């Protein structure tokens, strides 16, 4: 079918039907930094929504409005459900907010901080508290060896 036979409204309807961003079923635990990042993301989503409302281009406006509305719903829901959680209650025990130094079987030493889902970034050294790595480490102490995916990981330090 030629593009000449498509309706502009079809394109607009497609843009307006963006699926919602999935929201995790887990409690929305966040560190202080994570709460600040959610606040910033919500402010940006509100600004994008306001900009989309004032845009004059109909096609661009529909797409921008759909994205802005979707992001605003997501960040408003995540901010509303966010539970600020401080570090572990027991010193030296791996918990939410802990920085853990690990030695792997292959000789690599790695350091990760256990944080909320929205703030996790393994490349930057943070993992979600619901990740398999974090779940395997929770409640453990320095010196303990943990099995993960058939490999041994030794906890070197917990901050």
C-alpha cells in the first residue's frame, strides 16, 4: 500500500498508544541519591509535558505528548512509592546501601553498592537489591564465600 493511502490520524494514534513503562512489583527502596535522581527525573518529565502542551506542530506534538505523558505517569508513580532506606542496620553485614568488595574465582576484585532498581547501574558500580548478586550477598559478612551461578565469590569488605 502506498503511503498516500495512510491517514495522518493513524500515525497520531500509533504515537498516542505508547505502552506504559513497566513498574516493578518489588518495594521501591531508594537511597538518598536515588530519591534525588527520582525528583530530578520527575521534574524533567513535568517540563517535557509542559513543553509538549505548548508545541505548535500537530504530529510532533502528539508524539511528544504521548512520551511526556507516559514518562510523567512512570516517574510520578515511582516517586510516590519510593521508600527512602538508609544503610544496613548492622555494621559489617551486607544490606541495602552497602558497598561490597568481592574477589571472584578468576582473580578479579570488584566493588558494588547495593541500591534501588531505578538507580542501579552495574557499569558505574551499583546493582539493584533484587539482582541475583545482591540477593546472594544480603545478610553476609566479610570473609564469607558465596556460591553464585556455579562460581565462588568471597566477600572481602562491607562498608
